[in-house]
C-alpha cells in the first residue's frame, strides 16, 4: 500500500511554507483551518518563491501571543476562529505526579478578541 498525502496546497509551495513556519514552531497543516489559512496565503502571493516566502513570513504576524508563545509537548496545534489564528493567552502545566494524567500534560488557551470566543486544548506526553 502506498502512503499518500493530500493537501489543497501544491507540494512545492507546501515545502516552502513548512520551512518558514518551522522558524516559529507553527504547523501549517495541523488542522483544516490552518491549511485553509495558508492556502489563502499561497493564492494571494505572486508566483515566485521569494514572494511566497515573504507572504508566509508576513502571515506569521497573525500568530500572536499575549506574552510567550506556546511551548508544545506534542505537535503544534494553533487554534483558529473565522479563518484566522486566535491569540494565544497562555498554558497550564500539569505534572503526571498530580495523578490526573498518565504523563505530563499542558492545557493551552486561545482567544478571539473580535468575538470573545475561547478555545482550549490539552496535550499529554
């Protein structure tokens, strides 16, 4: 059986996006919302590689944090609302010794300042 990967972003563009996003520890294909966001970046960029790199770097300015960016213990999973990255509010670390999880855990909290929507997620590793 052959492994396949499907993306709405053409592979050469995706390779550029993955490389630039790695500089900020952002996974552009962590969710359908993230992939759609970066597919829009590709559509709005001119067709040469330099313009795409600049467009991706500019788009990373939308990934904002109230203070420090998230310190992921699994794959980055930035939250989105209305097609845009939410603001990272903070994280809560929970030790496995607390007895709530089998390993250390982190809760991540995101906020959309336009709507007041709040999303949270937990990673255990």
